[in-house]
C-alpha cells in the first residue's frame, strides 16, 4: 500500500468509529426536576426524535412528562409507554401531559405509534 491508500483507509476507519460512537455510544440521562408538590417533571420536545430521549426518575413518586410535538411527521402523532399502559395522541404544537407513578425500578422504553422513534425512562429505586 502506498501513503495515499493508508491515509484514506485510516480516515475511513476513523469516520466509521465516530459514526458508531455518535449513534450507539452511551447517552447521559436527564434527571427529572421535582416540583413543590413532589411531582417529577420533564419537558420533552418531539422533533425527529425525543429531546431528551433518556429520562431519569425515582420509583414511587408521581411523574409528569410534558410532550410538545414540533413537527408534522405522522410517525410522531402518538407516544406509547407500553409498560405503564399509556398511549397519548400528540397534536402538533400542543403540550400534552402524561402523568403516572412508576411502581418498579428499571429501564422502560417509550416510543411513537410506529415504534421507530424511541426514548428510555430510567426508574431508580427509592
């Protein structure tokens, strides 16, 4: 191999590594803030995905996820938290609150109606 081939191969490998890290690397969780009434609350923007897409809450305390859909993509018209038996329609531009109390610790997925856009709720034990 000559120098140009080595440089191109090394650059390609570096780019592949960056892409793998960007899409599949570890993500930090956003901790819910607790209101004066004791509700754990997080604002979630829906635009091509969920922001934040990893939310950390505590077990046994009420949670309020406030979704605001800022796109017209029909895929994100609905949010489903299957482990908690919750499904809500998300009209474009409106705030939709989802309230529940997680009764067990673990990691639970929430997703769109087509199961293509996903987020994760991490419930920490009390």
